C-alpha cells in the first residue's frame, strides 16, 4: 500500500491536546503507524548530567498516531483527505481531495 503521509509533508493535527496545530513531518514510523511532527506533542524529560551531556530539562517531539493527523491542503491549509491519480507522465501522485491539487511536488 502506498504511504499517504511521508517525511516532509505539511500536516494538521485533528485530535488530541494539540488539535488544530500544523507542522511538518520530521519522521515517519510505518511499522507502528506513527509520525513525528515538528513543534507538536512536546514531551518534557528531566535528565541527569553525564560525562557527555549537561543534563537539565529536555523538550522533544513525541510520535503521534497517523489517524490523529491529516494533510494540510496546499491551497488553504485546512485538513484534507488524500487520493491518488496518475499524471501526464504516467507517475502515481498524491492529490488533495478538498481542492484537487497535487501534494507531491
């Protein structure tokens, strides 16, 4: 099955504590159906100093389930579903269902 959400895609969070926030997919974890989105689902971890690290409060993005994010429409930035079409060169491209514009550049 073709991946609908890939690294580098602009997405909107549609459920959870960060609902409505947008960001770019930093990492995709297809085996767990999860994605990491920049600036969303921030996790705070208190770490002790070690020989290599200063320690302190570290803030990182935690993975979100892929069902809690949707593609941002290239035209207006609102959440949209994804469809597939073949372009004039015969390649399979992802298309926003809301506006019909291509997601793949």
